[in-house]
């Protein structure tokens, strides 16, 4: 690890120590502050919508005015959101904080692009796997610690303490990024001199990015949209289902997350080599094929002991898909337009379970928002439905990977 890869990995390690303590239990926090299950989905959908509005701007700035400065300065905005979440007196204020937090994540295309720029061809699988494994190693204890804090202090005080800790660690992350990230593209224009023109140009570039995506990696884009929808059906409700249906406590779920973090860390180191040797197409098929039956099996679990092997296998499949899709995008997107295209597709795709990164991009945000908005209502009808629907759509994604996704003969720099 050198240069930007080292800087971004270290900063992700620090984030992992703090934000996983609270993110795992966010849905319970919403319920504790008076929100309903549909409100959980609505808040996540609103956050996704806010992000989708600003991602094209972030992608354009990343390609035209540079990536490093945008990442550093926007990180400062992002960490301020933790103060709102720590002090929120009601679920409505939580909603405000989450919408603001997701909106300022418009720097993610720049962060994804600078990472892809900094990883050499031929080692992308191994290095992407390493950037998943190391932060996961750091976050191994965090969900367990969150569950322990909730058991000791009760939910609200523990969450407020967790968000305060995330803010303090975030200040360190912001300093590291501002001070040490190095630029990977030549700046073509100054942002401050023509803000109206940059806004106009960034949103007009959405259509050229979409044309490139659907001309070159159409099958992957369709699969990404499907996975964005179904992933957000289940993502907010893992801990809720574990508590209400299976009967696990927050502490029990923290133990499950602890074991999941260990498994992800160890599995990622193996996965990276497999991706470099087997190629992205074959590895996508393996990861999707593994996840399909596991989603159904999760709804059949009725005890802590039954949940553990199912969930651990799910995080392995999630890490496998995230690393594979990250390599696929880095191999296929030209450096000069990587920020704008990654603004549309994100860095990779997820199955809605821990074990990779956060899938994001304006192409995915509409299905993500629909999935989040409908998740609470679907869960209220039958708690098992989100996971059963997930298995059906994963089957469609598997067919797409078999029929229309192909490895690139010569990877982009």
C-alpha cells in the first residue's frame, strides 16, 4: 500500500472503528425516537434522493477540477452531520440529519475514482480485497461494542455517545485526507470562478455518462439497479428482524456482527486472489449463486446458533460481489471519465448485507430510494418478504451475469 491507497485505507479504518458502532443499530434508534417501520424506509429513501441530486456535481468536479481537494473538504461537511444525529430529539430530526449526511456524500465519485486511479492493473483484485479486509478487521469489535453499550446504558444514550465518538474520529479523518491525498488528474478549471457554469455543465454531463454506460456496460448497469432496489429492501431491517422475529437482543446481534467482521476480513484476502485469477464474470456468478439460497435460509432461522452460519456465509458472498464489481468497474471505465461514470454507478454493487462497501451512484439511487421507501411497508405485511423477494431478484441478476456481462480483454489504466 502506497500513496492514496494507504491514505484512503487508513481513513476507512478510522471510520470503521466509529461509524459501525452506530450504523448497525440506526433502525432501532429511529424506532426508539418514535418512528415507525415505514418511517425507517422513508428516511433511507429521502437520504438516497438527496444524494442522487448532488452526485452528478461531484462526478463532474472530480474529472474536471480534481479529486483530492473535493474529497478532503467534503469530508469536513460529512462529519458535521454526526452532531445532528447525536443531538436529535425526535425521529424527524434524525431524518434531517440523515438527509443532510447523504447529500454531502456527493464527494464519493471522487473518492471512488481516486482509489481506482491509484491501483495498478493486475493487482486490483488483491488491493481492493485488502482495502475491504483491513477496515473490516478494525470494525470487527465495533458492532459488539455498540451492542454492549446499549446493554449497559440503554439505546438512546449509547447511540448519542456513539455519534459523538464518530464526530471526533471524523475530524482526524478529515485532517488526514486534506493533508495527504494527492491529485491523480490534471485540473482543467477552477471551481470558484464559474459556479453557475459548473452546475449547468455537471448536470448536462449526466446524459453523456448514461450514454457511455449503456453503450459499454449495459448489462452491469441493469444488474446494479436491480441489486440497489433489493439491497435496500433488506438493509434497514436485519437488526429489526433479528430482534422481533428471531428473538435476538442487540447484544446478540453485536456478537453476530463481530463474527461477520472476522469472517469478512479473512475471506477478503482469499477473494482478491480469486478475482485476479478467475476474472470478474466468473466471480460474480459464484457470489450471486451463493447468496440466492442463503437469503431464503435466513428467514427460516429461529435461534442465535442457526443465524450465525447463515449470516457468515452471506457476508462472504457480499464481500465477493463487492470486490469483484469494484475490479470490473476499474477495468472498464477510462480514467478521464471515471469520476462522472462512478457518479452514476458507484464503486461496486452490494447484496444488502455487510461484507463490502456502500454501493452508490445516481443511476442506482432511484431504485435504491424505491426499495427503501417500500421496505417498511413490505416488512409490515410479512417480515420474511424482503428476503424472499431478494432471492428472486438475485436470481435475475445471476442470469444477467451469465448472459450479458463479460470480462474486458485489456483493462483501463
